[in-house]
C-alpha cells in the first residue's frame, strides 16, 4: 500500500522496493550471472545456492521464453535442486524441483 501497485507487464523498470532493482535489472543480473559462471568455470562443476526467483528467470532466459503474457508458471519447492549442464554455449536442463534429499530416513 505504501509503494503502490506493481504490474510486471507494464512496469518492468519500476523498482520492486526502495533501493532495490527492477524486473529488467533482475533479468539482466541472472543473465550476467549465468554467463559469468559459464565463462569462469567451463568444464567444472559448480554448486550455487539461490532463491526460486533466480531459478524461474533462468528458465525464461535459457529457454528464451516470453517474459509476459505467459500461460504457464513454474514454482520450485523449498530446498529443491535444479541442475543445468552447459557445453558449447548450449544449456541443458538435467533436473528440476528435485526434492529426493528430503526423503531421508
């Protein structure tokens, strides 16, 4: 209420919160991070811990999916694992929303 409504379809450059970033800035940060990880750690395994928003945007970026007016959503579960492999600039989704580690006895 204090900062007004937020509509990603029409306000992609509006900050999410004061001193925060906009949707477009967030998307750019995900792109930059993925590219940096790929360029810096080619042929190595990398484990990154992040929040669901980064995972969702990685799908949008890597699959070149439309950012708006979409008809599907993805919601990674808490502590789930998402695994990407990249080779020769081609990204492959290996697993998504894997929560098998939570089923330990």
